């Protein structure tokens, strides 16, 4: 459990079109086997420490006739940014994906002093 000890809590959120591979015959649309796409997302302002980040598919367009396989996660979370990672495998053909995200963590205010 992430315990927040500061009275100022920040919530940042957004929506990112991660890829649209059907338009250019990209790997997610034409490939087979394990595939991965990652995109770095910067927070609108830095948190004091890496926040808790949640991601979810808000849109995905897949081909029929194949199994629907998807894994989406937040990785490499820092106080300034994080990576959205989408993975698929096998014969799945993904045309495009949009991912929503929410970050919750402590933020600084003018009375916060870092005296390390």
C-alpha cells in the first residue's frame, strides 16, 4: 500500500492514442508473435515521489478471426513521468489502441521544504 503523509495530494490524468498501425501496416497490425510498444508520458507537474499510476484501455480496434490478447501496464514510474506499455502475442492483429491513465501522489506546495 502506498501511504501518503502529505496534506497536498495531486491527481493527474490523460488519454493517449498509443498507436494506429492499420494506417501504415505497422507491426501490431501485420506482425505475429510477441510484440511491444511503449510511450513515455510526462506529468503536468512533478510529484514529490513516484505516484501510483493506473492505466486502462479506453479504445482498441482489433481484427476479427484471431484471438484478442492484450496486456497494458504502467512501467518505469518516476516523479516526472512514466511509460505506458502495450503487449500482444500470437496471431492477434491490433489496428489501434488508446489508453487512459490516472496518477495519484503527493505534490509540493510553497510551505514544503526539502532540507536533505
